[in-house]
C-alpha cells in the first residue's frame, strides 16, 4: 500500500488543561497528512484547484484509541482508501513515534467537484490526475 508519513509534534496550543491533544486537532492533522501525501505523489492541491478541480470533504470519521499529549512526536500515516466514481476516501493512522502505538485511526471522503462545487467526472475532465489516484489507491508497492 502506498503511504506517506508526516511528522508532527503536539504543540501546547493543541492541548487541553490536562496536556492531552484536543480531539478537533486530529482533523487538522488529517489535512496536513493528506496535503503531504498528495504532494509526495504528484497531486498538488494548489495546482489542482488552479485547474478547477476541488475536493470538498463530504464525510469524516475518527476513532480515538489513546490520547496524544503535549510534546509527543506523532506520525500521520496517510493513504488512499477507495476511489469510486466522483469520490475518493483517504485513510489516516496517527502513531506515537517513540513506541509506535496507534493513537487514532480515521478517514475522510472527498467529492471531486468543479469550482461551483458541482460533481465532475474526474476521469474524463482530468485524466492525468485521475490516473495518479488510480495508481496509488488500494495497491501494494509490489503491484
């Protein structure tokens, strides 16, 4: 499976009074991981938006296993889940770097739209970009 690891250090401003990372920050970390994944595999968000391809979030879910705490170094491991028609899902594991324990698992689902947020057939409108999604979705590195 194709993944991209992004390293993040939990900042003080992301924690509550107990020093635990507030649950809302995991969604921000998902976005950081997704942006880095796409850049790494040649699908730069800014370039896609300049071309008129948008990817609004239409669904998200987060499963909390263990808390991250202030100053923890975490890995956001991002991959493409499913590619179906006019949507794509991205998967995320947030792992504590020092012991590799799973802290959070989640996903986001994105629609492919134009700048007016109308669904588009990305395969037809942007075949090069679609080809990259197909290449990196649900495959092992040995495929």
